[in-house]
C-alpha cells in the first residue's frame, strides 16, 4: 500500500485541512524529508503549533504570518528532536512567549539496549539530532494538553527516536515520523529502536482512527491499512534478513547490499542502519546472535 508520489503543496502557505487545522510545509525538501516538514496549527484563537520545524527564518515568518486577527500561539509542541522538527521551537517561543512542550531532550525515552550501544561508542547515522534541545515543560505518555477549544492527548511512540510522541486530536492523530504516507519510517540505532517501534505501531493499531497527519507527506486517510502495511513491511524485512542469514553469517552492511537491491547507493548507509535495527530486535528475540559483542559492525549468525 505505497501511495502515489503526488503530494506537492505550496511551501510556506497555511493550507486549511479541517476546521481549526492548518498545515504549513517548511522549505527543507530532501530524500529524507520528502517535500519538507509539515508544521500544524491547531485551534482558532489561541493556537497550538505542532513541530515548528527546521532552523529557517523563512519558515518562522510563514508561521507568524499565518496568524489572523485575534489569533496567537499558546503552545509549541515538538514530537521529537530531529533537526527537521525541533530547532525552530525556541525562536518561535521567543517571538510569541509560548512555552515549548516535548517528551524530553535528545536521549529521553531511549531503551536500555540502545543506551548500552551508545555507551559503547555507537553514534547516530547522520539523521541529525537537535542535541541542544531543551523543552520548557516535559509531557508524559497519556497526558492531556488543553488549550482554547482544543485538546491533545500525548501518546509516546518511541522507535524512530526514543523521545518521539504522537498527538491524538479526537479521532485524528498527528503521527509525525512514526507513520507517514510517502515512505516507511527510518529506525536507526542507537537513537532508533525497532522493538519499540513495532510495539508503538501495535498500540496505535489498537485504536480507531479516522485520519493521520504525518510529519512529512499527505494525510493518511486509511490509518489502519497504513499501519498494517507498515507492520507487514517490517516483518518482510525481518524474513528477508533471516533468509539471508540462513546462507551464512553476515554483517549489517552485507545484508543491506543483498536486500536493498533497488536502493540508490547514497541511501545504503541508512538501509544498513535499518538492517542493524532489525538485527538488534532479532537478537532480543533469540533468533540470531552476534559473533562477539553486539555492535553495528558485528557479524551475526542465525540460531536454529
């Protein structure tokens, strides 16, 4: 269920999506961000801004220009601390006086196994962490954030990043980078954790949603089907890795080259990170084991 590549909104314009909801696309298109980061404005008078986006003066002015007579920004919500989502939070707060809310700093919510990998020296794969990010207030899983005529529920959805949250607005969910319509989410250790990612997918799947608004790309109008595709996609990758390991022990890099045959070479490092995320998950399930210490460059062998 991969949708057509036809999302091409005007950059910097506030587009009405529903009553009390607008979207502004930031000017940061790339192979990892698609057309750019989606910033959402929720409310009609005192607004919540979800994911102010990258450090962009033009995008900051676009958000402020979207405010009509009698409108102001009361809350700034950051779903996770990648550089395409969080850096503009502080400048926007300074211009508006609105507090910045998030699950925590860059390492918040990181699983024990990923923390151990980070402690061993494994660095991120270049996804771009906003290391200086610090919210004015941290939010917790299940917490309700209420504003002028709107209410958002915090759902901790780690996996893409340990501090990643989704935000429920009645039967609509702002899924940020956990569920997107244009591609599957990157899961790159030590910041990304596939075990957590799959658990969060199952948690979202257990609820009845009408629409997802992702961090990149168009709205997802069949949320259950999209989650099913995402889960099946990951299970397919897992099966491909296990099949490849049946032919003999291999590293994440070798497995990525064998499995991601249609991926441009420039994106193979990201594919390798995705494979390593699967290998860590499979190790936790006792399906495989590293020969030696668990590490990104380890050779893995299948068990049984």
